[in-house]
C-alpha cells in the first residue's frame, strides 16, 4: 500500500470531529450511493473483514502538523518543563521526520497551539407539531469548531492499494459535495479540496525503525502489538438513518487516539480491525438488519508509520506558542498516557471530560463539562474531591457517566455503586441515603 496525503479546506464550522473512522465510514456511504451496494460489499467491506482493507486513513490534522507520539511524553525532561511536555499537542512535519530517524525533539519543536477553536452554540428546540419553538425557547447547547486564524487547512494521510487509488479519490470528491458530519444539511461541515492526492512516502523512509506510531483513531486487533504507549477513550457511534431505524447508538467502544506508539513495526503499514455488526449493535437491531440483508461494520483501522523508539532526555528552550494568544485554548491537564500491555475489561463508563464552566449552587460546586464527540453536560453527582482539589476551567478530569442520554449527558465524580448483587437484608442491604 502506498502512502498519500490530501488537504481539506473547511468552508463552514463543523460539529463532528474529523476522526479517521468517521471519515472512512462516510466514504463507504459515498461508495454505496455512487457505485452501488455490490461495489461497496465486494471491494471494501469483504476485504476489510478478511483483514485486507483497500484503504486506511489518518485523522485530519491542522495544517502540516502531526500529533505528538505518546512515546515522547515518556521521555525524561527537566522537572520545570515536564508539564510543558505533557501539554504539547503537535509536531511539525520536519520535527516528526527527525523523530522517526531517532533524533529527539527539543522543547522548541513542541507545538501547543490547538489549531482548532471550539465554541458553544445555543439552539432552540423546534416542536414537530407546530414547527415553532416551544414555550421558553428550550435552548440547548451544541459544540462547533473552526480552524484557528494561523491554520488554513486540514491534512489527511491515506494508505491505499494501487488498484483502489482512483476509486478512493472519486469518493473523497463526492464527499466534498456532500459535506461532513452532523447538520451538514444545515450548512455545517462544508469543505472543499485544497490539493490533489499526493505522495507522502517520505514518512516510510525511516531507517533502523524498531517501532511505529499510529496516526488514526482506531481499535487494535487481537494480533496487533501490545507493548507500547497510548491514550484511550470511549467512543459512541451512531447508526445512519438509511436502514429504517432512528436514533440507534452503537455500543460503547474503547478506541485509541492518534499518537499511539508500539515497540514493533507494522509490516502492513496499518493495524486495527473492522468491528463486525454483532459487536456494535443490540440483538434486536442486528435482527432487523439481517431481515433487510444488511450488515454494518465500524472502520477501526489505524494508519502506521515507522518510528525509532525515542530514548533519552528532552532539552532545549521553552517552546514558542504559534499564532495569536487569544485563539489558543487553555492548556490541558496531564493526559492519561498508558504504557505496558493492553488489557481487556476497561470500564466503559469511566471517561475524560474537559471543564468548561463552574457554577456554585447552594454551596456546592457544579461544572459544565464536555466529553470528546458529545454535547456539553453537567458534572454534579457523586462525592466530589476536597475544595482545594477541584478542577479549573480548561482542565481534563477522569469521571464516570451518570446517565445514557446522548443530548443531555450527566457525570459523577465516583464510580456508581451497584446494589443488584447485595443481600436484601442485614448489613449492606439498604442503599445509603444522601447519595445521588
């Protein structure tokens, strides 16, 4: 498979994050619409399920930046600069290629500018019976994103089989006419192509590589390497409306963010898998799809490039913050980077949320927070930490879900207690009061 890149120029705000699995899924929809179901099944779905995907995509990155590999965050650094390293988000292409060859980045190579500016947009709830707003307006927040002023495009990398290159580019062109993500019919997610499909094989030229870095949102397959460093999160997909079903959410999936690193080379240039229907959806939904002779897969492949595993100590001057300071997001708290062997059984209800706003009601602190890919929610349940340990606006904190409402999520500080397995009488048989 050859490595390519292409650039996208957003022409409106977007609501859905530009993640590789979402982008690949939309390209599959484009194939079904312009090429037909038979082509989609024979040329894309069946090869993917057999472990031979015809293409694998990266996430869309701002400009020419590339996500900082998780292995960089494990390097030794002076004590006064460790937080700076943990909060870095990007490397330039030149710095990334030097890192691939084994040259450690300096502090000045680390980019902290987000490249993407997020904001909250208030919207009205429209009554289906009257086609007008309800009493009081029923406002609810939605999250939208635009590029920062110093970034003019998004870059996507793609590994493609030689006989599928023309088809992939045709699907990308069709998607540019269609739009990306939520509310595209209302003008969100509109973009144009900023380049042709161009070679990016220079990222495969790293000599003496003994590892790899993944540039996609993906889920490892059972045969993939497990010795490495990564950051994971829980993702909630949704089934499209074309199957005669509405508001059907996929089961929670543990996926890895771009930048995951492994101490082994990916000989195929990718890892991950296509998640089959029975792992994604409830049994009754699977039965409905089988009745229509339809199947659904989730494109959870990850595009890999070689990397010489970094070892040593970071150094150099403090990094320069690119772009105007008013457009830079507040620095994130230390991300949860995991190192070691991948294990199953991770708690799907434990998530990371970003603190957006604090409200003090009745002497208690509540927070408006947001989980990646979901609308703004509230963190107000469970037992909070001491007042001097409460998070600040802009930080990311690990919390637990308190409900499953996709439009109005709620979160709690501690893991909810299950009472189903407790005895009904005697000690422990009654639910403690005063705990929400």
